[in-house]
């Protein structure tokens, strides 16, 4: 069942700053959807509009089949967790958790039950008598989560709730949020600009750029079939590489001043794009540095940077106007300024139109 639907949402600040541009989104009951995009692309504005903290210029917010545009924030039954924990400093953890229930005038016994229930789920039982200032960042964020959980809202909205935490704690909290979601199955819209967080948490990920939805899909769909170059670049660690290319009248593919003859079935695909400016998208993990492999595009480059991660190596290679990043395990000894032949199989190429960045086909295999 569709739980939340956002239709043709537009928000313009100060008459000219287009923060959200004809944005559409649909979230099913129990689904965890992540909004992912670079800083300033409109993520927080969308959440704030759904929560009722901001008015849209146009568009509709439908929650459980009902238009909620004109409802005040407190009547929408959505809970929002922010980057700043916004706990009441003078209240204990117990009082912080029970506050939203007191506001709703629930009986004392019921409040006790719900707060203890949430504290149990989030591992906060021992912290209930403490004040926020005596808690660590992770514990405070857990209290903020708990305050959303006790409300049992129709919808959870999270705005980068983990970005104040250090890397290790962030990973730990990510796992906890994931477990919490599996347990509660609460419909959730979660904002982040961290692609790894998005990929590991989201049932679906919606990619935004400049206020517009670019693509929505499961993490693997986005990784395997980016609908535009921007999505390919944003998803993956590091993101996709791009090489400009052109299909000559002869059917040869020109890449960085070299010519290649595509094999039969792939050459038929390329022929559709003769004389057009193309972008070849290639994932770092699909680049080989072991000399030219059969049935592959291979080019000469010069090593610009080597990052040894222990279990694998990230290598940046300059090749004429292009700079590519490769990632792999078996690259052997590499030094800066070393000349290398790098290659990638035809089957791993994603094809985009250069001008628009739109995908023309998936991987060619
Ligand atoms: N109250 C405001 N007045 C004017 N412009 C605003 C206001 N709020 C946001 N904006 C602008 O709208 C755009 C979207 O902002 P928003 O905060 O939604 O981005 P974001 O995706 O959440 O970014 P970040 O990842 O940095 O939090 C930005 O260009 C921002 O400067
Ligand atoms: Mg934001």
C-alpha cells in the first residue's frame, strides 16, 4: 500500500532560489527510502515540507490517502529526527522520551510502558535517569531516535541524523537503525549525502540533484543501471569514471586519440550512435592494470596517485585529458609517474550521451 506520496513539489526561496523543482516520490507502507544528493540539492527542504515546517509553492503531500498540506506540523503524525539532537538539557532521558506522550496527555501507566519499551529496543534502560550532557554523542542520538519511536508516528523523517558522529560510531548507529527498522517496519524517509549510508540502509534510494529527482531504485539497480552519468558518479566508492568517445563512420570507436574495433554484437549497438559525442562510463573496480586483456579497450596512462587500503588499492591514472580511478586487489607494485596500460572489457562499459548525460544503454554485456 502506498503510504506517502509527494506530487509535483516545488519550493522557491526569495523569488529565485529553486530548492525543490517538480519533485515526485512515492513511499510504500513499511518501506525505508533514502534521499541522497549533494549539499544544497533540496533534501532538507523536502523533509521540512513533509513535516509541515515549510510551505511549498506548489505540489501535494498525501499521507495515507489524505492531503496534509494544510495541516499544522503537530497534526500530521510524523516524527522528525535532526542532525542536532535537540534534547531538553534540563530533563532526564526518561523525561525527554516521555515528553511527546505527556503532550498527548496519555495516562501515566501507558507512558511508563511505552518509554520502557522504546528504551529496551534502543539499549537506553540504564541511561533513563541521566541528563543529556552526561551522554556520549551516540547515546544522545539514540535518545533522539527513542523520542521519535515512542510517538509511534505514521512516518519517520530523518535528516542526516548520524553526521555529527565519528566514523566508527556512525557505522554502529547505522546498523542499529537498520535493526530498528527491521523490527518496527515503520515507514521511513531518510536524508543523507553519504552514498554508503544510503546504499546500506535504503530499501530504495532516490537520487536528487538541483532539486530534481534523477533516479529512484534499489541500491543495486542504481549501481548497475545508472540512468544518467551523475548517478553513476554519485553511487559507488569511488564513483564511475568517464571517457569521452566517438563512433566513426567506419564503426571504429575513437577514445582519447586511439581507435578500437568493437566486437560484432557491441559494434551493432555503437552503430546507432555514429558521429555522436558519447561518454563511456566505467567503474573503478572494472579497470585492469595488467596490460591489455583480450576483447578490451586498453590505453596508456601515467600513475598520479596510489592509495593503499590494505585489502585493496585505489589508483589514479592520468590519460591525456582524462583522469581515471581504478580499484583492485592485484595491482602489484606501483609508483607515482609510472607508465601503465590500463584496460577494461567492452562488456563493462556504460554508455551515456555526452551533452545530456543520459544513459543510452546499460552495461554492454
Ligand atoms: N530558508 C531559506 N532561505 C533561502 N534559501 C534557502 C533556505 N533554505 C534552504 N535554502 C536554499 O535551498 C537550497 C536547498 O537547501 P537544502 O537545505 O534543502 O539542501 P540540502 O540538500 O539539505 O543540503 P545539505 O546536504 O547541505 O544539508 C539551497 O540552495 C539552500 O541555500
Ligand atoms: Mg540538509
